[in-house]
C-alpha cells in the first residue's frame, strides 16, 4: 500500500472517508518517513485517522496524549521504584556487591516505557499518535523536536537507545496555541476542515449503516448551518455521528422541531449555545419537518447546493 488511491480505498473499507488531499499526505508521510502535523477544528477525525492508519498498516497504535505540564520523563520512561526497593531488600543477603545490585536494579527489567520510548523500541514500525500537542508547553515541544529529529533517547543508567524502526508519526493540534516554526518545519502539514455537505452525508452513511437518505441529509444540512453560527463550541463530525445514532435508537426517520429539542444535547455541549440557536431558529425551520431544505442559518450561503436546492436566506 504505497499510493494515495490504495490508502483512500483501505480507509473507506474501514468506514473512514478521506479525500484525495488527505490520502496523498499519508502517502508522502509514509514515503519520506516524516511526521504529519494534522490541524483543524475539534471533532473532524484527526485522532481517529491515526487509529485507522494503524489498522490499515497492520501495526500497533501508540498514543501520547499531551496536556499542560507534560514533561519529558512522563513521555519517555520512569523506573519502577516499588519493585526496585523490594529487590534491594531481598538482595541484601545474597552476597552480591553494591555495584552489582545497583546495575541490576537499573536494568531494563525495572524500566517502565512510556509512549515515546515504547515507539522507538518496537520490533516493527508502529503508528505514533502525538495527540493535541498544542496543549503541552513550549519546553516539551522543544524536547519532542529533538526526539523526532534523531529518533534516539539517552537514559543515563542505560546509555543511548536508537530506533530500530522509525514510527509513522501523526501529530494533531486544535490550535489552542501557536506551535513553533521549528516543529512545523520538521513535519509535513495537513489542514483538516469540517466536511462539505456531500462529504458529511457520505460519512454518515459509511459510519451509521441503515441511516435513511432523508435523515442523513437533514443532519448534514443542520450541521452546516450550526457551524456558521457564533457558537462557543461548534459541533464536529463526532457530534453528527452521535446524533445519527441517537435518532436511530429513538426510531426517528426525520428531524422536526420537537425531535431537535429532545436530542440537542447530542450536538450542543455549551448551555449558552442554546440561546444562540434560539435566536436563529427561524432560519433552521425549512430544514426540519416535511418542507424542502432551502435555508441555512444566519443568511450564510454555501458554495453549492449539492442538488438540494438553494441554501441562503436573509439573516434573522
């Protein structure tokens, strides 16, 4: 599997829809053995794409979840101190010297590998997901840059450990802070936006078998409209899929105003966003019920109607 078309098809077989740009970026990442930095809004499939890539390649997924305060040791390794202390007590009477006991206690037997060290010591190349790198601080980013450049780490008690097989690296960011130029230069780059109307309908059908065409269209149209509102947290594809599954579990075959109100918790995750929706509810009404979908919220026109009619209206 080396070309973009094969990657596209293998992802589709796993119900993950990617476009040609994404498939090509993955092809180049694998060919050049360089990290791929994937940025975009939350909920568009950045993390899930790494999981699917591991399945496609038939290899392990190793995930480093970044967070504020993450340091190098937490990402690399730590010593199993309880086991070391137990061994120290048990070995006091076995006649071994202090140097011998120390060398044994600081061997790989007592080493706990964290994601980065685990990734470079695997027998075959895993997929290493460095998730939400923008949540970590700049000091960790500088350390990460060194690891990605050299693919080796130094453990004082053991020496330098080099990767036998380079991991396939996907780095994700939601842009909560700006990443350094050095990290960006080290990586290939892909911006993953919200899907178009046609893409979202395709995603819904791929991930939610049995979803009717009518309901998939309504969900996708409403999502397109909601993302154009000034919400604190715009819904992503993950919310679209949750919504579709929820509606199917309720045996709904279409969306109307009452069903929208009942299931709004699948879509809007901030209380204040309900007030924003209420202000623009009139513009959403043509998408609901039996009326043809002709309007989108707030008077924002989509680039194309994808065969579903006009999608613009005066701002309410």
